[in-house]
C-alpha cells in the first residue's frame, strides 16, 4: 500500500496522467480538425492528424515549461499561460461535445446540455490541474536533487576538514612533545631525563617527524 501511495503522490504518476490526458486530447483535436479543416477528400484526414499532432505536442511542451513563461520577476507571473491553456481546452471541449446541442433520445435535452457543460468544465479543470501538478512536482524533484547534491558536497567537505583537523592535532602533539625534553617527539614515550630521551631518539623507528638533527 505504501508503494502505491508513493507512486500516486510522486512525479511518475503525474507524468503518466498527463500523457494519458494528452492522448485523449489528441483524439479530440484530430476529430475537430477533420470536421472543420477547409480541405476535401483523404487529404483532410491526413492533415487533421498532422495538425492535431503539432497542436497537442506544442501544448505538451508548454505544459512542461510553464515556469518559463514569467513576464517579470514575480514568482506567479507565469500563471497566464495556464489560463490560456485552460481556455483553449474549454473551447475545444465545447466544440467536441457540441455543448449547445441537446439530445432528446437520451433524455431531457436541457439535462443533456447540463451534463455536457459539466464534462466540458471538468475536463478544462483537469487540464489546468495537470499543468499545475506537473510543474510543481518537477520543481520539487529538482529541489530534492539539488538538496542531495548539496548534502553530498557538504559531507565531502566535512571529511576533508576532519582529515585536516586530524593532521593538525598530530602536528600539535608533536610540537607539545618537542617542548618537553623528556618526551620522544616520534613515539611519545616519556623518559626520566633528557639524556635518556636523546639516546632513545637515535634508534626510535616510529612515525616520521623530522630527521635526527633535532638532537
């Protein structure tokens, strides 16, 4: 259940829903162009598919790049394109469903028109909602990706700083040891006097500090 919930609230479901909706819109637009194009014969059908593809693919590109339609520096200044797409979908649906025509064969003509009006309005709302969801989900995905990248960079810097701190701590220990004539600056061993320490230095094989010129 968690996997299903994660999918339905994720970016993948939004893209899938948008593509399904675009597929329906292609059928809708192609049917309208086949009826209204000023052409004759089979060329009308071929042209209707071509024009429908151009229109629907362009709308898909617009939907995927809504945030780039900003008119000024304000964050919500690109909302106008969503309303343009909303109105376009509203008009296309109205013509596709022939909103002004009632059908007495399936019931009361006025109720038929009411049903068509509800369908037209809801499909237009769906279009607006998909556009909004797509852009919002994409921006969230990008923000999350940038956050992970920044976290990885911070972790790398933290590791680098920890390594430097370790080196500085070792250097500080060496300096402290050098100040005490009874402590070996290489292995840190403490002696009773400086003579014992100096004698030990000549044979100490511990980690490099400096050559024996420290004697």
